């Protein structure tokens, strides 16, 4: 019977093999050079001297082989004849062995990151044949996905200093992310402050909502940007966003925006500029447009398939907290409260369904939820919503809450 090994055990085995190889190479470097003969043997004693040399070389070969075997079974020792760089290398090897014994593995700062930590190549998803088919997700069965054991960048295990993503199961070293250059100093500090809290932190995969688009969907979006002369990686002011919205309305509906729709665009601008800088960042604009494409081209079942195990578990917790009588049904009004609750990621408090706690968002849809509440019929508010319907209705809002930015990347539900 085979023996199953955990990922941690496999990594430890590989690290030990690498350490043994390094120890062997260090032992080879520490070997003193073979002495050169100072005098040539006389012709009369040439044959006897050759035989003596051969026997001496055989003995030396056997001694070196025994020495190499001893070096492989133990940590490398520093030779008195090795040079200064050789001693430093041996010291590094000894420290690596010490870390292995302590169970910490190799620290990311000790890795030779040159030509190793290259940015990953993002591969856009492809839609499957059954992408639009319903997917059955049980309410009473929690998935509880566990985070990975190794850093997603350097693929090295350490006992601590790993920062998990709140969306997927990846974990990262802050040093590795710094070397990749994906996060600024401010973003790195935010990761250290929030990754191990209830608020959580999204990795650069999950934070980038644009990566959810397929090649075809992204091509369509980029063509619209080119026609509107939108420059990637640039900030947008309110006039530029209005001009872009006018163009899209003209292209899709063959008409200009009304005054009411222009006010809505300005409200969207305010939601994407929570710090009141007077402009919106390119990433926030791109995420907003990416969600608009998903909402337009994808079915609800397709959006549900994009959710991760952690997101589905959080959706279960929110639904069960609203389903007080445990009959698997909540009201439409409670469903809207849950959808708004996803956008509390900017606060230090835990997720809840208190709508008043997110009053800072402001109206970013056709009409403010507060102003439209009086016009909403009580029949619609009390309409029953099952777990399956709740998940389909909430999927787009759960995805919109992925970025670490405090900007609102989607219109809130009415």
C-alpha cells in the first residue's frame, strides 16, 4: 500500500533533499586541491613510482568517497582551508538546516529573488457548456475551505507570516508581494492590518474584477474604451465620465442621456470617489464597467458559479441569520438588506444586515433606496425568497464587494 503524504510533508522532503545537495556541493568546494608533484621521478624508478601513485590515488579516492558520504548524512562543516565566501555559504546552509529543524522552512527574505519572482501570467476564463445551467448549493452544508499552506508566489512553506485572502484559499508573504510590485507600501500595510481580521483582505487575483471577463467580453469593453478615447491607467474626472456615458447611451439606445440620468452618473461618480479627490481611479472605473458587462451578458446561474467556497459560506451565514423561523425562506425586503450588507468591508465591524450602518454610501442608482421605499409596495417587500433565489439575486453584489477599495462598484438594489 502506498503512503499518502500531506503537502507540508512533501515540501519538507524536497527542502531536505535540496539542503543535502547544497551540503554536498559545499563539501566539494571545501576539498583541498590535490598536491602537484614537485620533482619528476627518475627513469629507473618510474615504474615503481607509477604503481605507488596509482595505489595512493585509489586510497585518496576511497577516503574522499567516505568523506562525501559523511557530508551527505550531516550538516556541512567549515573547513579550515575554505575561503571567506565559502565560509559564508556554509553558514547560510547551517542556518537553513536550523530553520528546518525549527519547522519554519526557508524565510522569503533569504531566497534569491532575482529571476524568480516574475509576475504571473493572468489567464482569462472560458465559459463552459453548462455555464448557464442551475447549480445546486446546499444551505445546511458549510464548505469551510481551508487556506493553502504555501505562499502562492514563492511556493515555500513557513509556519507564520502568511497572509490569507478572504475570497480564495491563497496565502502570501508580504515580502513576496513587495518583490512582485503589485502592492504599494500603503496597500501592503493595509494587508498586514486587515488580513487576519473580520474585515479581511483580497489578493490581487480576487481584487481585480476585470479578470472575471472572458477574452470576448474584454475585447468588447476595450473597443468601447477606444471609441470613447478612454486612456487606460488614467484617472477620470466627472466631465469625462459624463461624456463616456453619453457615448454608451448613444451607441446602445441611440439617444442621449436625460437630465435625470446625468444626475445618476454624477451620483455614480461620487460613489466611485469616496475620498472626494475630484477624480476616480482607473481600477475603480474598470471594475465598475466590468461588473456592468457581467450583469449584461451573464445569467444569474453563471454568476453563482463564479462565487468561491468562502463567499458561499458567508452567504449561508447571512441568510440563516435572517431566516429566524428556519423554514428556508426570507422576505424580499430582507434580501435587499443582505445585498447591501456586503459593502461593509470598509468598516472594522463584523458583517451584519443593518442597513443604517451603510448610510454613507449614498444614492447611486436611478432613485435612492430611501426615497423609493415609500413607493415600494408592501406586497413586494413580503414576497418570499428561497435560498436558491437569494443566491442568484445576490451573486453580482457578492462579486462587487471583492475589491479592497472603499469605492462602490455597482448600483445598489432598489
